[in-house]
C-alpha cells in the first residue's frame, strides 16, 4: 500500500498541475434532444421517451434554448463562439446510457479559447478555458446490496433514466499551474466562480448537492523545476466546493507517495469519499480514441449567426469581478472584508440580506461570523445551512427593534436551523424576548449592586467603565434576556 505524503511535504519536491472539468445541467424545461420534462426529483423513469431511451427509429431534435444558454455561457467565459459546430457520438457500453453512446461534441465545440480571472487571497490568477461544449447527461445508477454503494459487491443495480438527455455544458480548462500551496484554494475558487456565474446567467440552479453542477478534478505532479508533466488521475463528480479543495490536497499527497516509492501513477478515474476526504480507484482512464467519436448523423450542424451571438452578448449580466467592486464600494467593505465574504461563498447571501433591509455591517457580522462558524463546524456549505437571507434579515430586525439582543439571536438561529419555524415563531416558542419591564430590571440591578459592592464604589467614584461588570451580573441573572442599554442607564442612575 502506498504511503501518503503530507501535502506541505509533497510541495517541497513536486509541483501540482491541475485541469478542471465542470458539468453544468441547464435549466431548460425539456431535455436536449426530446420533449421530456427535466423536473428534479420526479419518480424514476417517468420523464422518458423513445428518444432519450434510444429506441429504434427515434430521431433527436436540438433544444434551441440549450444552444442559446451554451452561447451565453461561452460569452461570459470570454470564449470565441464557433461559426459552425456539430454534435458527435461518444461511444461506450454502460447501462446509464441505453443508446450505448452519448451525444456530445468532440473536435468542434460551440465555444473555445476563453478565460476567467480569479482573485484568491489577494492574488489574481487567470484560468484559461480550453472549451465549453454541449452534450446530454446520462442516467443515474443505484447499486444495491454492497457496502460502498459502488457496483463492486452489489447484488443488483437500478437505473433511472429521467436524467438521461438533460442538457449539459461541459467546461474544460487548459492546464492550470499555480504556486503549489495555492492550488487547492484556486480550484475551489474556480468552481465557486462558475457556480455564481451560472446563477447570474440564469442558465442553471448550479446546485452541487443535487448534481446540477459537478466537478472532475484532474491532477498530476512534476518534479520541482521540471517541464515534464506526470501521469494524471481524474477524481470524478466532486460535489461541493470544500470537497474540490480536499480532493486536490489528497491527490497531491497520494501521487507524491507513489513517486517517492519509485512507482508509476496509474492513469485512472477516482471516487471521492466525503467522510474522510480520501479517493479510491475507479477504472483506468480511457483516451479519446477509445470512445470512437464520429459525427452524429441524425443532427444537423449548429451555425449561430453573428447577429444572434451579439444579441445574446447584450443579455449578459454584470461580470462577477465588476459586481464585486461595485458592491464593495456600496457597502463600504475593506479589501479584506470583501475577500473574506467571497472566500466564504457568502457574497450573494450578504447581498440578499442587505436587499431585505439589513445594514451591510450586520449582514457581514452574521454570515461571516455566526453562520460561517456553523458552516465550518458541520462541514456544510454556508449556502446549504438551511437559513435564508430573508430570515437573517428578520432576526436582525428583531434586534433593531429591541426585542432580542445578539446573544438571544444565536438561540433564534438554533431554532430556525432546527426547523422550529420563522424567527418570530422561534422567539415566541422559546420565550426569548428581551425583558424590558422596569420593575424587574430595577430589582435585578439592585441585586447586582448588593452582590458587588466594590464595583459599585468604583462607579460612584467616577469609573463608569466598571459598569460593564454589573451589566454582566444582571444579564446572568436574567439569562441574557435583559435590555443591556436600559440596564446600564439604571446602574448609572442608581450610583450617580
């Protein structure tokens, strides 16, 4: 068994070389080559027809909306848009595609030679795009009876062809070479960037948890200072930003262990395991010639007019980098604040919270503080925690109205995340509202003064800052539900 090498140790001898392939399911109402619906979560095999099942005599028809989305994606990635392109058959024998081929594009993609610029930890990295091409998704296999959920050891397999034929765009980078210690973060930032871009374009919901955005991580190592590329592995279908980062780190350590032992890296696909961040062998990686690509005879070439391409260019949203700069100015965030917001995957969440009526400072406080902490503790992407920007804004509204304080707000977050209802319902159900009854507050202040005579004497002597200790004592008595501002006023009134 190969010995794993620590990521940092591996970087003393090797340089990682990456390539990323991201599959984006388009949000068209129907599939790429037939009229079947694309609703996520439908009963298995209820959204199929002779075309997507590959029955004899069934002929495909190109989804024009899918082509439009592909062009808009290509333009947003600064790609050249082909004046003429065509589909190809990618031949392979696996039960998730009953035709025994996948309709894709090979040497004539619809978009090519693009780039995106990413800011990671204050540095800008240009990621060059090799191509973005149209294809159809495969069906979904469920292997039953095995310990791993894989076909090996399973007693039988189930196939759901609802996903077969759903429009996909595959975005393929050119070779990515960045400083080794930055590679995991750059890979994560790139996939995050694509997710945000797809949502902004409104071409996909880009939900990694539902498989509508999936990343394949190709990685190899070369000796430091060498130009000779190593043998690559491809970790398939990585389904979260955090997992993309972990997959890069793991594969660097695995490859380094193999090379240190004088062995050869096998060109293969790998499965990523969320539980421990490891990968395991899948199958030996096929080369393009193994798929025996040839032009799809049942589909005419696609030749988007230059006028149409320019019309679609006018529909593009504000580029993400320009949007970030604009929002930073509007919100008054520092460069560090903005980097932290983007790095946490919280830019759109903060923006939506502000749009719901919360101040930029408060939105940042909750998303980059309390909610980022919960995201890190649970290993859940911050957008998938289960609380909406509108709910965060509602909680801040309760604070602004004096009905709860920051400490009580954390209990409200607990309740909302536990499914106990809206923030208002959680406050009522848990009895979290701040106590503003003058009699109860006055009595608690008197008790705190009696229990802390030395502190009271300091305040009488003019050391007003000592009031914090008495405020803390009152808050403890009242389980954090006292109005801290009014408590301070009462303390100073009684000891003046």
